[in-house]
């Protein structure tokens, strides 16, 4: 997973008249990933995809929605899809993206997904956590070498 942008799906100040996910006193609540970093990663991915390690992997480009909860059931997943239209949900990327945005630091979020938030989270996570870690480390290491 490579980010195009990031939002915080659980940012809720609707009681003050803001839309769900809207952050008060900010120009935007949707933080765009750096275009050049993304292009560099996509070029790297084309090379990596040919390796045995990544042959069975797919790359998804899209929005990342972050929040302070582990999403393990379909109901929560569907709610987040409805409000944010993300390609994936995780717990920290959008907060870091917001800090980068405020400080004018280019960013890109890379994720290897360990589960699908489809009521099989525990079993899927246990099976995939080591694999996702190896894939992530390899990609980040090669990305930094670019």
C-alpha cells in the first residue's frame, strides 16, 4: 500500500458544527503524500515486483485512513469506508502526515497490510505479521537506497 493522501477517520468535532474528519483551523484535513516520493517508490516497486519475495504481492495506491482503534469487524470497516473512502485503515499514518503537513516536510506512507478487518483479524494477523514486517523492511531499505 502506498499513500496518495491520508485522513483521520475518527476525528470528530461534529458537536461544534464541523464535518466528521474535519480538523478545525486547518486549511485541509486530507494530507497529500509527496508526488516525487510516490513516483520514486512506484519506480522501485516495478523492480521489486520481479523478485521472488514480492511476486505474490499487489500494490494498491490510495487514501489511508488512520484512527486510534484496531479495526477488526465489518461494521466499523464499512462505516470508515462510507465516510473516508480509504484503500486501507491503520493507526498512525495520518497523524504523522498532519505533522509533516504543518511543518512542510514531504511524506509518503508505505504499508504492508497484515489483515483485512473482516472478523478474521486475530487469525489473519497472527499469520501475516512476520511476513508483513519482512516485506516492509525490505521495501523501506531499498527505498532509502534509491
